[in-house]
C-alpha cells in the first residue's frame, strides 16, 4: 500500500500486481522506480519494432518530397520516384524564387 494523492488528499491505495510480459508491465516497473524484467523489456521492444514498421510504411510515401526527406533522415538511398519528386520540388522552388 502506498500514499497516493486523490482529489487533494492522500489516501492509501493498494498497488496492483505487475502484468509481466506486457507494455503496461514495462511502464509499471518504471513508475515504481525499478528496471523492467526481461519479459516486459521484450514486450516493449516488440511494440517499438511494430510501431517503427507502421510509421515507416505511412511516413515514406515514395514519389513525394516528404518521402525523399524521410529517406534522407533515416540514412537511406533515395528511390527513383523520391529522387524525381525532390528534383521537381527544387525546380519549382528555384522558379518561384527567380520570379519574386
């Protein structure tokens, strides 16, 4: 049991057991001031890997300037559609710059 502030007063709250092998368990370890166990760490790493794959497929819309920037920021070689999109972007930027 620990003292926890609830609505301006401190009350005794029973700590819930940690659900090992989950992302919630990983966070619970840190909230209690400890390091996560290997099961929780593995679950968190799997979550982060899956999240990276999701953002990778959504972020790099190949054939756009944003896709070219994504490739560059992640140290990848630009694919042909992104290279062409980047060239088109800079051509239009230079043309607009000359016109003003």
